[in-house]
């Protein structure tokens, strides 16, 4: 009998499968911040949930337009709070500083300038002098607090808590807490409203400029990374990121233009300008409000300051390791003082917006704004441990905070319950940051 062959049985080659691409790998190729993506996803869930609960009211053009204006003031201050927290400090006085600078600007244009320089509310210099005075005052107040923190060695928590009491108390020293109104007509435009907006043509023009800036920015960033030998995004990723960014910009402009002027105001405008009113009524698109435009400008400037300038790099270095930053030659005291000065300027900008929007200065201006500002920064990814935080994240955090409040208002949730929800969200955000940091260090 023939013996069985001892040769190995040939194996049938199997088709090779391409390596699976995980979601994390795709995100690394796209080179996008995963925290921002998570925040955008959470914001989408909030919007969809409130829209379903409100029978489509939340995602209406009117509510989204109001949401953008309401978020602007908190978002502007949140950009400064990022630098404060990144440097391992805190500012509890931003709401009181906003109220004090807003009240001061109201006094300036209604009493001091008319009585001292003879400049009335209709003078074209009134709003300019008022705004400049408010910005300088905000920088001085913030700088004073920063000086005590940096050079006096007093914890920022104590200094700004004292500032909260002092600035809030000084409001009543002006006019015993009386409401100061009205504001200068041009100054009122800073608060938004139908006339305080770019309009349809201006909004589309701004959107076109933003789209071009996105494309140019992506191209220049890719070329710069390639010139230094860094890994660059593949072309399909560049196109995808650019398309998403352009889509968001055009969608935002479309929503802003979809909100028309109120019928009575549109008819009044038509009568004063001799425009015939069509049968269906005159529809005038509102467009992007000036507060939103100011917020966009502040975001660009603060992002450049934090990521491209030496001052911003020094702030992050101090937050990462204060001793190492000082040994490397960074003037840590001056840098910390300047972060508080920047925060004061941004509080003054927000004060101008809120005062102009109300067309008055009231004693309750800015009350509890410090909670919303700190919450926006923390929800946006800024860590209380220092050294971590982004300006765009703080902007998204402010939108999340205002979306929660706006949605609860539509659901007729009372103010105490709103504060409870905001407090829970803040604690959850800080807790999540602590968990992520522990996992990263383990």
C-alpha cells in the first residue's frame, strides 16, 4: 500500500481585507478637536429636544435670531474667562463689573457729557466718547484686580469676590439705584434689534467674505504645515472641513435673513421713506445683529491673541507649570495682571451691548452673569487645573448655556428651576473634565 505523503497541505489564500478605519482615526485625519465635536453634538441634541418639546418653536428663525443676540454678551466675556482660568485664576466679579461699567456709560452719555461738554444724545461724538470711556474704565478695574492678585499675592477668588461687592455697591452711589435712560440713538444700535443689524445685503456680503476666508485659511494652513514638514490633511479632508464650515456660515446667514422686521416697524419704515406697502405686507430681512458681529470680531481677536501671540503662549505656559514658566524668563506677574485687564475690557464691551439693548442702565444689570460666563468657559473645555482651554470652545459653551435657558423659557420653566439645571450642568462639566484628566494621566 502507498504510504500517505508527509507534505503539508497547501493553504488556500484568502482575500486580504483592507484595514478598518476607526472613528478616532478618521478624526485624527481630519485634525479636528474632539471636544468641540462633542459639544456640537450635545448642542444638536439640546436644539432638537427643545424643538420637539416646543412644537417647532425653538428652531424658528425668530428664536434662533434672539438666541444669537442673547448669547453674544456672555460669549464675549467667556473668551476672557478662558485666559483667566487657564492661568489658574478665577474672576467672580465680571457680572458686577459689567453692571458698574454699563451704569457708568449710561451716566456719561445722559448727564456728564451734556453737562460738562455740552454734548447731547444726538451728537455724533457722544457714543464714541462713551464707549471709549467704558473700555478704559473696564481695563483699569480689571488691571487693579489683576495687580492685587499678581503683585499682592492675594488669591484671585478673594480679590474678585471683594470686587463683586465693591462694584455692585458703587452702582447705588451714582443715583441711589435709579434707572438711567434713554441712551444715545447710535449707541442703542450696539444692542441689536431690527435697525441694529446688517440687513440682507450686508449679511450675505459678510457671509461671502467669511467663506473666502475659510478657503484661504485652510490652504495657507496646509502649505505652512507642509513647509515645516508636519503631517497635513489629505485633500478630501480639507475639502470636507471647508464644505462644513461654508455650510455653517451660509446657513447662519440664511437664518438671520429669514427673520423679518416686525410688521408695525416695517410699515412705519415704508411710510417714512415713501415705499408702497404690498398686499402681504412689507418684508424686510433683519440679517446679522451687531452684537453677533461684535462677538465674531472679539472671537477672532482673542483666538489670535491666545494662539498666535507671545502673550497667549505665556498664559498657557503659566497655567501648565507656573514655576517652569517663571524660570524660563516669562514675567508671570505682569502676564496675570494683563489677563485681568483684558477681562475688564471684555466686560465693558458686554456692558455696552446689554445697556444698549435695554436702552437703559438698571441696578440688576449683569446679576448672575459670572455664573453663566464661568459655566460657558468650563463647558467649552477650559480646565480649572490650568493650561487647557480654547476660545471657540467658550463660544460654543455660551451658546449651550443660552440654549438651555431659552429652551426652558419656551417650556415655561421658572427661574429657580433654570438655575438648578445650570448648576447641575456646570458640576457635570467639571466632573467630566476631572475624569478625563485622571484617565489621561493614568
